[in-house]
């Protein structure tokens, strides 16, 4: 990144560190601080002389051949702790002038291409943060040119709650070193309880001249920008619109507070410059898919129009554009992150378009005039574009700025710039947190192949296809309908096991012979008894904080709304990280993946659930089904539940709690496939495909109708009636499919194409076949949404624009309908052919057609 010369900063009031980057011109790290009073960003260039480096196990003498290179500044010996061997090692530290000298270029320029190196694949600005113990999301001030941490006051009540919860509840007697664990919890609480400032921000959305049926290419940016929508904090609302030949002005439907500015057709350059000036005034800029579209388009369009580099607040990275000074968050990247989708927003949305996400989270939608974009009046374009900017902004502000707060808290935990948190997956957050903690302990970060070598030939038998170790335990379900079913859940089962059993890459199969007695059930592994594993204390301390502190703190009556919001957000962020923590440890792509540690965790999980089932049966509870960390039990008494919970805590150190109570539950003979209806009538279907966005609308509609029928069942008689009603609905729909009465639009599969049709050479998926046919009437490019139907003749699909009712392949739709509704019908023991009044057949071919 190239930043204009920044003046030296000698003082700065308490400000929150929000991001870090690297400046190519000064060859130094740049820190970005947000000052909450002025609501401005302060950029600070490193003045400590910190330089990029990596390590080698070769001695400085053996590395003599590197010494003559200009880009290598110094090679010196340094002591680090090797956690796997549990011993001090002496390494050569190779200090260089530029990060590319270590890695990132092909050939001999990069050191990691010529010798074996350690810690050479960490981004330079991350290295800088770790080495200086700087935590994103924490407050700092600058005094006499030096950065000093600044802790804001935390209320006494909160300190007190922490003290009592910490010292009474931290069950650290099984920790090897309880002191280290308690100190870590204390540090976490101090950091996570720091106030979160209100962040000044602007959301930006652009509209570009329409190209028929496709998204213009931001790399070329040949079409004019026709509108720029701007929505900012404190009621900032503006929309710029370019007048275009032959387009009517129309009627202004915008709210009177929204300032609309029109530009003559030849003034596009001035419009973009005006937008740039506004973008520069805001510390944070939000977009929806701005990484791939809005920002690169604006950057390249500005270049095309001859806007000077110094007047352009953006700069291009390899594939996307970002801001020189501000912090850019692409909410499309954030909200399509599975961890946010599942754990922070409870899977309320299933696809990641702005419309779907806004509908689910805000109950608002994009504006649809039912016209092609080039048919809109100027005011309609303005309204459409401003509304997109507004939706993007509101996704960051709904629920009292929930998303912004979550990003700040996760940045504090992950030790990572907020813009990186917003773009990257949870495995990157956890990697960064663990790397940071290695540096705090002067521990060498191991290489992936060192970990692999340690686990060779020691694994137990894998059971899951494509997995190297056995996963969680699934107990066969007791088929049928069961009333009054309680689902018991092990709270954070794997994080609890990681903590209680001291599981980490360096403690499982550690190097001390006296630890081998501390065996792990169902495996040939052991865990260390001499020192705490790094993963165990980090994941363990976060787990204890969430379970023992934040969960109860957020329910306290005496809190202010702001405090309650913060504790809820912290609890939510911890949940996101804890739920993923085991998943990444057990994922081969994770840099600290160690097979025996993953295996040990699931083995203890299986052992725990089996022992708990035994306990249930001893005290007379009927267990209907068990899956990884939950048990379905039938009609238990309060006393029985209490007993099981106590025993699990005493024997295994894990917390068992009531997760759901079902009015009734239908279990099929297949694992992970059940249907439950809560007392309030909510229907849970495990393994849902009926909700997927590409499913044809008629099947989706039918799916929801069937769920409505199920939600009203109260007794076994109602259930039998419901089965009948469901069979009738399916039969009626199937007849419509057979007699081709369903409108073409309701039969469409809708898929967005991620690359141009010509780029598919080896395998050509169905939607691309349809796209190729569509090319006969219009141009089709990457980013287009293809709506196609299945037809009888080759190639089996057709774009809906070209299809006729009579060529629809009813049989294919029947098969798709059967497989989609199967989750409902199979758990109710309904047979598709019988519902349709056919004799039971074995093959699907005869199933509907003779």
C-alpha cells in the first residue's frame, strides 16, 4: 500500500486500534487508530525500526551465502522455546528489508524458496502486531511519540461479578498450572469489557449503465457510473445521479431529508470526484460486495476518466480494491461467512444476496420496479441505489450496531485488523490468536510438516469416509413418533474437553515419559501432566468466561442497556469462536492441525456421551437418540434431569443443559434425520434442503405448507390426520406436475454463474448448458443469474426464456420433489409411490410412468 508521507505523531488521545497494514514507500507497518471523540482515524507509521524476519535451524555460518545480498540486513542467533520438544532451541533469525524478501515472489528472491524456514508465511503487519503485543480493538495513547496501552474504566459492579465468578467458579484444579489459567481469564475479561465506541461510517453503493442481462466487468469499467448512493452515520444521506440521454426524470419518491444531486451527462468525472471527497471524510466505509465490484469499478473508472492518483482514496490489491486511509468492510464477505450465518444470526438467511440477507435480518427488501434497469426514470434509479446503500448501512446498525460490535469483539479475540476479521473465516481468527500467544511466550510456531511427522503411524482407526479420525458418536434413533421429548445438550462439549483434558498439539503424546500413564480412552494417546497446553488454556479460558461469566452477567437486572448489549455481544462472539475452535483443530487445512489431538477430543466426546447414556438408563430415563453432543430423552422428571446434569459435571467436567423441549418428535430409521415440533409450534427439520435458494419455487412453497400442517399436531390422532393431509397435498401437487399445469416461473432452478460459460471445458454443469443456449439471444457473463427448467430432450435443460410448457420433463421434477420432501416423508413413514396411488415399486423409473 502506498500512503502519502504522514507527519510524525507525538501525542494521541486514547484511541482504539482498528487496523494495520504495510506501506511500500516507507517500508514500515502502519497502524490505524480510531479516536472516538473526533470520530477520525489517526495513521501512525512505525518508528521503532521493526523489520521483517524469519527463522532457520541452520547456523549463521551455514547461512553465510545469504550475507552478500543487499536485501538481507542481519543474521543472528536467538533462543526460542520449542513446545513439542519442551526445550530451548537456538535458531538463526534472518532480518530483511522488505517482506517480499522472505516470501511472496517466485524464484530465488524469496528466502523461503531456497532454504527451510520457520514463521515465514505470516503477513508482515500481523508479525508486527504480535511482536509488539498490540491488540486490535484495545485502546492506546501516544505520549512523547511512544504507543502506550490505555485501559478505560470498567464499572465496579462488573469487576466484582468477575472476581466472584472467577475465583468461585473456575474449576482449575485439573489444570496443570491454575495460576496461568486464572491470569489469562482475568486478562480476557479486562480486554473484552472495554467499552466499544460508536463507529462513524459510510455505506456506498453504485449503479452502472446496464449491459443486457449481466453485470459489467469492474476490471474494464467501460460503462458509465450512473448513480452513487451514500448513507452515513448521524443522518448523512446523499444520492448522486448522472443524467443520461433520453431518460425521463420521473417523480421524486425519496424522503425529503435525502439530498439528491443531478449531474449532466458529460459530468461523470465530477460526480465520482465528489463521491471520493465524501468517502475520504469517513473513517469506515461499508459496501455489499464492494471488494469484487463497487470499489474496483470506481477505481478503474476513475483511472479511465483521468482522475489523478492522489485524488483517488482507493488503491488496488491483487483482486480487490480497498481504501488508502480508511477501513473498508465488505459486508457480503462478512455475512456469507458460515460462522456469522450460523452462530451469530442463527441461519436466518440461506443465501447471501443483499435482498435475502436484508429480508431475513431487517425485514426489508431491495426495490423492485418490475422494469429492466435501462427503463427506470432518474428518480427511480436514485431511489433504487440509495435503498441499496441504506440496506447495507442498516445491516451494520440494526439491533444497536450488533454487527459492528461483533467485529470489534472478534478482532480483540483474534488479534487481527477489523477489515481482515470481516473478510476471513474463523480458522484465520483462531490461527492469529494462537500465533499471538506463541509470541507472548517466546515459543516457536511449528511448521505443518513437523506436526505431520509427529502424527505419522500413531493414529487409531478412522471411521468416516475421507476423514482421518473418528468423529462424534451417533446413537441409532428409536423410530416413530414420540411425545414430550427433551433434548439435552453438552454446552461447548469439545471446548470443555480440550480444557479439562489438556488437549493441544504439544501436550497430546508429549515428550515426557512419565505422562504416558495419563491415557485417553478409546485411543493409544496420552496427555501431558507437566504443563498446560496452549490450546487448552486459550480455548478453556474463553469457554469458562462465556459459560460462567458472560451468560449470567448478560441476565443481571441492574445493568444499563449498553452494558447488557455488550455482554450479549461478547457472549455471542465467544460462541462463534468456541463452536468453531474444535472444527479448525480437526481440519487438515489449519496450520496447527495435529491428528492425535483431534482424535483425542472426539474419542473423549464419544466416551462422555456413552457414559451419560448409561447413567440415564440406570436412573430409568429412556434415551431415544444421541448425536455428538446432544441426547433426546423421553418424558424425564425434573429430578432425573438434575441427577444426570450433576453426574456429567462430576465425572467428566462438562456442563449438560436443556436445549429444547419438543411437543413431539418424529425419528426416522436414518441418523441425523428427524423432525421435531416445539411447544410454540416451530418445526425443526434436521438436514433441510427444502429451504435452499435454488430449489424451484413450487417445491419450496409445498415444503413450507407441509411444515404448517405438522405445527398444529397435538396428539397421536392429529398426527395420523396430518399424515393424510400431507399425502393429499403431495399427491395434488404431483398431479399438477404430471399434467404440466405449473407455471414455468415456478419450475425454475436459479443459479448464479461464477465464471464465463466459455471457461467451463471439462465438465459442463446444467446451469452452464442453459447459459450456452441463452447466448443465442443475449450475451452471458460471469455474475449473471441463470433461470432454467428441466426438459425432455437434449441437453436436458433450457433457459426459462426459451422453454415451452409441453417440453417440461415432469419425471425429473417428480424425482427432485421426492428427494427434497424425503426428509419429511421418510421420518413419517410415508411412501411416495403409495401417496400417488401407485403400487410400491423398487425403481424410480417405473415409479410414476408406465
